[in-house]
């Protein structure tokens, strides 16, 4: 996908959270074809901020500008360069925040830039098995071999996968080194990224907010309550949550509604970006501890939702993401919308789900009788796909 974009756009921006592999991806795809400059929040590298036009004049060839959020002055100079020559593939930009980068890129390089958002690795990628179209894509396109897959699936234990997370840097680490890795990540994120892009005077309080919001992953967020818990006002809580979204630590999933029933709740649900970091923030010391932890259900739901987000991010047209919850408490964890069809997905920490576990999907169908709703999917710890209801397929989590 990125090589195709480079063949048509003069600038491609690769954005994503810290440590998801942006630089590694660019270096893997293009090698030494692009001259690389990594910017710094303190030092003005080669006077790129003070003299952006002079900086570019000294670098006439193709360039990979890493952590470009630390040199936003360059964007206007890049615009002037590409206005003179619209040849494709002149610049690759990367950044760990879209807080300022997206706004500046959109304003300065409108029509000249393609934006690629990079997420953590999928479980299949972490295991080195990623090839061909995903099971999710085949299911959403009605391919029946997904259901007819009769082999028992084998993979690492689910809790181990959740505990490790999806950041490439954890892939080869022994379990004992995961906490130091996440400790270093958190320190760098707060003290480098947040300090440089947001005017937050109390970083320790922001760190507490980060931990608290992580504990609320896979739930509907009440900003007023969140603020009261930390003795900050609702406006500040919302602003800080937007910072976490902008730095790819948090994703909001809106409630689904065609507005036919007033009893449908309108609150969005949020999910934390990486379950490995989430386990670290909640002081979980080993994968097996997840089984008895109060956040077990949220951890599993967070892992599945973020896994689906990562899988769909590679599609040329990703689906819409929603959740459903009625005033009576019936809910569907995730709803995908593609080509006018709705695909309800439930998530359970069970090896032997029953028809009762698909009650939320049944409620959703009743609430929206005029919608085109596909067969539902229940992702769980079963060992092979099988029907638990005529319109609901139970799918092993490791097949995603």
C-alpha cells in the first residue's frame, strides 16, 4: 500500500504511536533510497526549525523526515518545494502524535500528502503467520470456508498474547523483561511526547489520569466522573482524553444509532491501544494472573477490538466501528459497517459458548429490524468454528 501511495503522492506521512515500527517499516521498504533525518524536541537539528528553506536546499534528494512533529516549521517549506515539482515520492514524514502533525499537514500539504496510520502488530504478524486475506475479511465477504474450518487451532495461550501486547519491541523479549520495557515506554511517552506537544503543568497528575483511563478500557466513559476521581474538571478530563487519542494511546468507538429508538444510549466506548501496557499499568505480574483479575473481561475485549482495528487498518476501505447498548442493558461489543451491511461481534472469555451468549446480537436485530444485519460473530476461546445459533458463528480468537 505504501509503495503504491509513493508512486502517486509527492509526500506520504506515516503516523502512529511510539514504538509501533514506523521507522523500521520505511527503512525496510525503501532502504537507503531516502536520506533520513531524525528530529529532536530540544535540539534544532541542522537548523530545520530556524531555517527550513535552507535546510531543504541542503538536502535536494528524497528525504525521510522522522519525528517531524518536532520541526513543524518544515511543512510550509515542503509545500513550497512540492509546488515547484509535483513529482511523486519526494518526502516521507513520520510522527508519534497527530495532535499537531495532522493539523499542520492538513493545512500545509492539502492535496499533496497521503496519510498512513500505523498500529501495533497483529497476533498473526507477531507469530510470523501473516499471509493472504484475513479470516475477518473472508467472513465479512460471505466466504463459507471460515465456518467449515474443522481443524483444532493451536496458538500461544490467550493470556500470554494479551500480556505481551502488540509493540514490535516486545516480540523477542522474555517475560521478565516486559515490565522494564513498558516502564521505559511510559517514562519516555510522558516526559518526551506529552511534555513537548501539550501544555500540561502537572505531569504526575496526567500520568495518574493515563493509568485511570487505561483501567476503564472497553467501557463507556463518563468524563465528569473521571474528573471527579482525580479532582479535575470535566473540561480538563476531556482535553486530556483527546491528547491520548491524538498520541494513539486511546481509541473512541461511537454508539451505533440510526436514531429510531430513544432508549439507545449515545455514549462512546473507549479502548486502550495496547494490552501489554495495560497489564503493566494495572500491576499484573504474569499472564496467568489475568484469569482471576477484576479486569479480565475488559482486557480480553480490549485485545479483540484492537486486534480488529489493526486488521482493518490495512484494508483500502476500512469499515465503520460502533458499539451497541440499550437502556435495558443489552449490548454488542463491536459492530462493523461495510457496504451498507452491519456485522455484529460479541467477545467472551469462554471455551464453550452457548446461544445465551448471543443475546446482545438478538437484541440488536430486534432494535433495528430495517437494517441489513449479517450473521453475528462470537469471538471466544473455543478450539474450532461452530454455530451457537442459526445466525451466530463462534470463532476461535486465534483465527483472527
